[in-house]
C-alpha cells in the first residue's frame, strides 16, 4: 500500500510540474507548436497540422525529467 501512495505522489508531482511548465510557456510566449519542424498544410477547405518538432522536444524534456526522478527515487 505504501508503494501505491508513493506512485500517486509521483504522478501528482509530475502533473504539477507539467502544469507549471504550460503556464510558463504561455506567459513567456514560447513558440511551442510553431517550431520549424512542425508540419502545417493549409488549403481552401482543408487543414493538416502535425507538431513533429514540438512533440520531439517535449518527449526529450520529459525523458530527462523522468530519468532524474527515477535516479533520485532509487537512492
């Protein structure tokens, strides 16, 4: 039962950090979603948007954060 509580705390901490990151991105007007590698095709009656570079950047940041948390958790 103790491990379940720790897991819930970790999930809550990750959600708080992610929420804070979203607030900072909005406040400082960072170009997430408008990076050079994002694919955008706009036609008269059609729009296609695939945020490739943004997804890769977010994945990289989350990987680093979660690896740091995992290393600290083991000690």
